[in-house]
């Protein structure tokens, strides 16, 4: 096989959960550009419609949009059956769906409500496990497959402002190590891609909304009768200085994603690749 052909995904079918917006939409586009037929699976139907319409312009007939909830097994089984009915196979699963951008960063480790903690674990951990389990019959049927779990550099560094998120991503790394020997004998490799703090469209929009809210709150506090005390909430999830001295963008992740999805990574399984510009050495 020619070197560049190692990275081609022609005739492969790839599923991206949380694939309708943010980094997930970049993953879906990159997989399609590499030749795959792509399933954009997400909980946000409007975002699904928008992303599928956009991708169909460049990749007509190679994009399928499905609304799913990774915490609902019936939803996932319906997704698997729709993929089988449409394309008869599934080769690549990118477990990208997760809760992060909308989570409140708290001033210490002790203020996370139980319901929020449980929800993060249900989506970010059990969702990864459930998607992989439900899709495994299609993956092993081919004798070749890829599961790419999306973690975070916080899995290794921790984050007191986002304890539940950091813990969930550490669990994803462990899931990868546990599922690799289960699926390996069937020709399915399981690896993790762990991004650093990435300037995705979703993250930037949340930052913008929070900045507007903070500005409005500051103006209100300076009004007559307002509370002029400034918040001392701290313990944010900011990363250490990067060796590569610039911000991280979704485009920085797609090369590693395609490597993990393609025949180029045939001899790699159970591993985690941290793509964060050098804030953490794994």
C-alpha cells in the first residue's frame, strides 16, 4: 500500500457522536474528506440538519444525520439499525459526545450538585461504553474497525473547578484500556484522542455569552443600590503554558483523528494520544 493510501478511508463508514457542532463537526468533515461515509449523530436536531446540509454540498450521498441520546439505549439501538439499513456496515466509531462547554466552573471542588455530577458521568463515561457496546456487532462483523474515544488533557492534570469532567475523562482513558483487549481479537483497535483546551465554535459561543452576562452583572452592581463586591470565584480549568505558543483549534486535532481512524494505525491499540501543544507529556 502506498504511504498516502494508508490514510484513505474510502468505502469505510464512520460514526461521530456529538458530530453536529463544535469539534465533532470538524471530525465529521475530516472523515468525509478522507473518503468515508459519515453518520452525524447528535442530540440537537437543528444542528444535525445544518451540518448534514453543509456536508452534503461537498459529499453528496455520503452523510447520514441521526438524532440520538447516548444515555438512552433504545436511541442507540435505533441508530445502529439505521446505519445497518442505510450502509450495511460500520467501521469507525468516534465517541465524541460529551458535556463540557456549558458546565459551570466552580470556585472549589465541593459545590457540584449530585444531579449534575451524575449527568456528566452518564453522558461522558457510560455513553462511551454504551455506544461502543451497541455498535460492536457491526464493528466486529468486518474484521477491521476503529473505536476512537475522545478524552481531555484534564484526565491527567485534573481540574478542581471541573472535578466531575476531569474524572469522567480519566474514566474514558481507562475504558479505552479495558475495551482494547475485548475488541482486539476481532480486528478492532480502541484508542483515545485527548485534546487540550480547544477554541471550538461551541466553546467560543459559551465564552461570549458568559462575558456578556458578566458585563451585565458588573453594570448592575455599579448601579445605585447594587452590590459592588466582586466575585472571587477561582480555580478555573485553564491549562499550563504550551510549548507551542498559540491557541489550539479544531484543525489541530483532525490529523491525529484520521491517523487513528485509518490503516496507518493498524498496530496501535489501547493508547492515548494527547494533542495539546505540549502542556502535558504522556
